[in-house]
């Protein structure tokens, strides 16, 4: 199994609904995102997936989140904008753009860091 990963960052504000503690108040983060793709076959060039293309996909997804108040954006106007839900959202949106990868590679995980020491990871099921 091969894996490739690309990291990127964005800044945004949020607050957690139905949470009692500091995170219930409006606050911001410089989020770090890592998208990892996995697959068993390389293409004719010897790549699982081109880093440049993967970075472009990630940037397309996080551009809509950058410097925003996440609680006002769908789906986070209804779903809590936790790191876990952000990871799932980024995975779902990026996967839509990667649906026809010739060698069958796909996103195996998305990790979102809120701080240098705190992160959440989403791993889609194969049949999702």
C-alpha cells in the first residue's frame, strides 16, 4: 500500500454549541490540515497521485473556510464545527473532486489540528 500526504493551513473562528468550557465562546485557530491518499497501484509515471494536484484540491476546499466564522457556513450552521466534523467535511468535499482517480487511489484520512498539540482524524470507510 502506498500513501501520499499534503498539508495546508487556514485560519477561522468558531464556537462549539452545547459545550461547556472555553470552547463555547467565540475563538479562532490557525488550523492545519493533512489529507492522505492511499492505494495499491502507481500510475505510469510512478506516482500514486500528484502532490501538486492534491494540494490544489485541498486549497479549493479550505478556501471556502479561510478567514470565516465557521458557525455561519453550511454544514456548520447546523453541525458543530469541531475538529472532527471539519475533518469529515474536508474529506467529503475533497473526495467529490477525486472521484475518477485512474489507479483507484482514494483519501484514507484527513487530520485537522486546532493547535500544535491537538488534532482529530477522520478515516472514511471503504464503502462510504
